[in-house]
C-alpha cells in the first residue's frame, strides 16, 4: 500500500507540488499518514498553515497569464524535490539503496508529469492565446486534488488514477513532439 501512496503523491506533486505537500500535512494531523521521524515537521500546525497558504497561492497564481509560465519554470526544480520528500515519507522499512532509488523514481515521475503539463500549457497558449490556460489549470487542480486525497483514502485507486494521469502526460508529450517536428518539416521547404 505504501508504494501506491508514494506513486499517487509523486504524481500529484508533478501537477501541484505545494498543494500535495499541504494535503499530506493535513493527512498527518488526521492520522492517515505516518511519515518517518525526519519528516515530523509535517505534523506541526504552523507548517500546515504555511503550506495551505502557499498551496492557495500556487492554485491562484497558476490561473494568471505570464505568472503561470514563470511559476512553471521555478517549479521545474520544486516539484521533483517535493515529490522526493513525499515518496521518502510514504515508504517505510526499506534499505537505503532501495529507498534512494524509489525517491529518485518519484522525483522523475513528478518531473515528467510537470513537463507534460508545461508542454500542454504551451499548446493551449498557442491555440487560445492563453485564454484556455485557466481552464487547463482547473483540470490540473482537480487531478491533483483527486490524487492527493485518494492516496490516503484508497491508495490503489489513487495509483490507478496516477497511471491514467501518466498516460495522459505521455500522450501530451508525444503530441507536442509530433506537432513540433511537423512544423519543423514544413519550414524546411520554405
């Protein structure tokens, strides 16, 4: 079950990193999440409140044109780092090398989902002039919320949703790649 929690949370972090961490902190207070001692800070109410405020700012900033793109650039480092924290907090009793390997995989998972979301946002900007981005952002918010909550309530369902989100991410990246290569091929003959 801990692997399903880790996978769902790392996928949520790829969409909304601070939000996923805030939900994990709330889950600690609710008794649904029991991270190791080195992550006991998630159980401190001042930390939880700060994370909730930052998560609200993360959700709002993602709806503002230009600010959303700047935030995506900054979160290229933040999302994998938070995913690593969440994976490390989810997995217990593993030997060091196995834990490190899974933490790295969780960080890469978040980075891949972030890359797909950022690429999809670029496509949305191209075709809608940025007006479609808040709508795309709302779908990302809903997916991050579902992944974060399901990770604790029904971890295997959260993991299945994470697989679905990952499949969409791959599809978006493949579509963006094809579009770019098609444009590049069309420009060669000009």
